[in-house]
C-alpha cells in the first residue's frame, strides 16, 4: 500500500515517485496528469491510497498499489464529475454507446484537482492535443511546488494548506507571527523605543521604594535608640517615597500615551490592510467565506490584537524588565541561592503549560470557528429579516441562533473548564517558592545574618518577583487568543489574489468593441458552464442574451466584467485582452444593473450618486427621469433625500430597480450591462425604460439579459445560449423564421401570457 501521509518533519515521496513505483516505464514527459484519490469506489466509507495516471494514450487507475482499470483516451467522449455528500464521483462516457463508467471516488481534499483535470481532458478531447501544448507552455512559465491533489501541502506536517495560502496555520511558528506583526508596527518604532525606555524607568522606580522602606524599618521603626533619631531626615524619606510614587505614575502615563498612539495607528493600518485585501479578492474567493467569518476578522480579531497590545503587552514587558532587575538585585546582594530557590517551581510550571498548550490552542481555534458561525447566522437572519417575518419563522430562527450559540458556549465551557482546572495547580506550584523564602529569611534573621529591614526589602522584592510569575501564569491564555486572532488576520492577508492586475496593466479609453474568443469556463462544481463561446460585438450594438436558466448568461457577463478570469480562450475589448487592462479602468467604464438590486443604507440621492460622487443635482435628476424613477421620487415626503433603509427595504422592488438603473446611467458607461434589469417593473414603466435604453444605447455597447423576451425587441442581435454554447445568433425576425430554440422560447412565453390573461 502506498503511504499518503507524511511524517512530521520529513518529506514523503512525490506523487510522481509513487506513480513511478507502480509503472517503472513512466516518464515525466509522457504524463498529462497525475491524480490522487482516497475513497473506495464501491465502499466510500473505506479509505484507500489511489493514483490515476493519465498519458496521451491511456487513463490508468491504481487502487492500493493494484491496477484496477485502464481505458484508451481516444474511446472517451467526456469525463464527468458528480458531487456526493463530502465526496466526488469521477466517471467517463464512452463514445461507442454513451455508457457511463466510474473511474474513482475521492474526498473533497482531492476534488478541486480532479475537477480541473476533468475540464482539461474534456477540452483536449474537443480541441485536440494543440490545446494541451498551449497549456504546457503556460505552465512552463510558472514553477509550482509539489501538491497533494491540487492543494499545496505543508512540508512539516503534510497537511493541505488552506486554498490560496502559502503558509500552514498549524506549523507557522509563533516567533514568525510576531515578526510579521513587527513589520506592521515598524513605522511606529520610535514610539515603541520611547515606551521601552519608560518601561526601564518604571522598573528602576519600583526598585527604589523597597530600599527606602528598608532604611525606614532599620533606622527608625526598629531602632534601639529612638531618642537619637532625626525627624527631618525621616520626613525627607517619606517625601522621597511619595515622590517616587508620583514619578512612577507620571512615567506610566507617558508610557501609556506612547503605546496608545503607536498601537491605535497600527491597528487602523492593519484593519485597512485587511479590508483592502478582502476587496481585492475575487467574487469566487469571497463567496467561499461567510460574511460572519470576514466580519469577525475585521472587528473581533483586530479588537483582540488591539487589546493585547494596549493592555497585556505593556504589563508583560514591564513585569519582565522588573523581574530581570530584581534578579540582578538579588545577585548583587549575594542572594543567588534565595533567587534560585524562589525560581525552582518555574521550570515545572513551564513544562505544564507546554504540555497543555496544543490542546488549549486547538480548543481556542474551535471556539473562534464557532463564534464566526454564530456571527454568520446573525448576519443571515438580520439580512433576511423580511423573509423571516413573511414566513413567520421567528421561532425557528431563534432556535437556529440558540443552537449555534449553544455550540459556541459548549466549546467555551470545555475550554474554560480545562483552563481553570489546570490554573489552580499551576499557580500553587508557581507560588510555592514563597514558603521557601519565608523559611530562608526566617533562618537568616534568627541567625543574625539579616535585619528586619533586609527582610522587609527582600520580601517586597520577592513579592515583586511573584507578581510577574503570577502574571506569566495567566499569560498563556491571552497569548493564545492573541496569536489565534493574528493568524486569522494574516490568513486573509496571505490569500493569493486570483483575479489581479498584470504588472504592466493598461488604462485605456474603451470604445466598446468586444471580442469573445473561444471562451470556456466552469466553476468548482466541475461542469463546464460555458464551452467554446465565440462572439464578436461591435461598438454601439445592443446584444440580447437569451436562453433557459443555467445556460451561462450571467456567467458570460461576469467574465466580461472580469469578476472571474477565463480558463480557456480570451476576452478582448478594443483589441486588448481584459487581463491586460487595469480593473479600475475596465469597470470605471462599465455600467451594470444586476439581477439582485442592492441599495446602500442612505438617501435616494446618495444611492444614485454612488456611481459619480461629484455629480450635480441636475445630472442626478436627468438620469432619474430617463430611468423612470423621478416621478415617484418627487412624490415622497423628502424627495431625493428620502432614506431608503438597509438594502432599500422601504422601497418596492420596481422602485429599487429603477434607482439602480439611474445609478448605472449616471456612470455614463461605454459598455452597459443589464442582467434582468426590468424584471420587477410593470409593463408601463418597462416601456419607458426600454425607450430610454434605445436612446442611450446608440452610443454605447449594451448587453442585456431578460427573462421577458419582449424586453429585447430593440436588440441589434440576439444570442441564444444552450448547454453552455452559442446555439443561435440573429435578429428577432431571423430567429423566428428559423424556428429553433428562440422560436420555442417565444412560443412558450406567449402561451404562458394567454393562460395568465385567461385566469384574470
């Protein structure tokens, strides 16, 4: 059996090395793809070690070191992938009889690579080996590390890295995390440097007070001849102690101000860095993360880091410096043995914490995940509160929230129970040295080697030593919280941007010529949404995209807006590949009205002006008239200053859509994209907008998707998509004469309209 798992700290054999053992004649040059899989084909609950080798002639499947299937590639019509519950089934369809046969089954760890490979093989089958040669040339430009499935693995633990990340969250050293955080703090290093000096001053002031206390005790309180005492010097000692305390507080205030300035500025920088990175991520990557998890990072995790830097870290530094200073005092007074006795319990306590650290750390990570899930549940409920109330589901949503909160509570209880079970014993051992000190000092006084003042001074010093030690005993939990939050923040910052500007990205003035050249695209589910789309749109054309639901209409406009990057082929605007155009330049010259209308919480005026913040009121009123929303806006009590509420809930669906159209028109785009933009409008308003769009589209390229085909009657051309391909292209009259797919859709809608009219 092939071993898949790596031992910690050792490099296991690569996938090719494993395949080479099974097929000694195998050469790297002949390999098209190598796949790993881990589930038995007929007993999915059973784990296996499987490898699939694909070369130019065969697909060969091995299960636990034994060959189980070998099929000629030329006999295969297509590779198919189907999602199960936490599994992926990969099959092939034969050209001879269209029969489907199972190749292998894998868990989701291997699914992404299997899906990508299935797409590649299907494109090779369709386009020939020329496609593969082009793909090889692209791959040759980038050298990627050895992967498990299609996911990079950690060299230390062998676990797959999170998607898009280059660092393992399990093996990232705490020191490395601190170093990275220092990179954020570095611009404020002078504030940190001043704070460190003030910490040292505070420690020195703390050392003065026990010395004064010793003098007062030996020379005044326990003096054998009180009549000889000088009252003035006694008063001066009291004043010196008072001044020391005042100075201690004053320096502490200065130190806190320096730290507050540095840490707050750093936190703002970190929050901005995190938010900016999230904005740069593609729609695909953001959609894979819950809103609750992202918000928890920006709000809660940054707040945890801030609290640690403002409250915990200063105390930790101060107590550490004080601990070192007191240690020096003990050594200088020939009390090294006493210091050693005081510190005897420390190694034992440190060992105890290190023993429990991994378990506690894992529990804290689980608590974080449960908290993020609870935040997501809250976000879903509040975002869809109208739907919740419409269906009378308040009780059900309350139960859902309580269930999520209860899980977080149970994990927190488990974490706290473990922590507070360990802590009393750790603290007892930590402070055990106090008993040793009492015994040592008592013997010294009885033996005449130490005065009462000495005892008082060293008792204070000892208590000062145990102050840091007690604090250190509580510190692991705060450090774990801090490191967990810091790692979660850096996990997003380290995320690779999959739709990014090229190094030499251009800013161009768009005229509106769009060339879609043999574009194929599919999501992570495996199936191709678009296959070999070839379409050329001239400036000023009004193109209507038509087809049944799920044929790829919205996907195509998302690709044109570069919300995703094409997997095969290219999209060019005015002869320039959109991957070579800066995203800001590309989207600043596009106007979009999406199927899901979104309005920001604010006024109607602010929502329309979002597309052009410096627009005049006259411009906003002009586009509102064109979009057909001016008439209803002026009837509102506050007109354009009317608050729309969160997501525009105070307006109807049609009103929201008209405002969204006005917003897009204010943008004055060279390319206008309408995705079911008139779906929520009544017939009269829809006609008004169609007339406006006919006027507006004369000087701009317009691409529209509409369920009601009558909306597209003014289109220059209609493009009919079917099964992810361009099935028909032509005007309304041309396609009706053809009596193909478009004709069938029109007839079906007419029949539906007749039935609705009859019902009325």
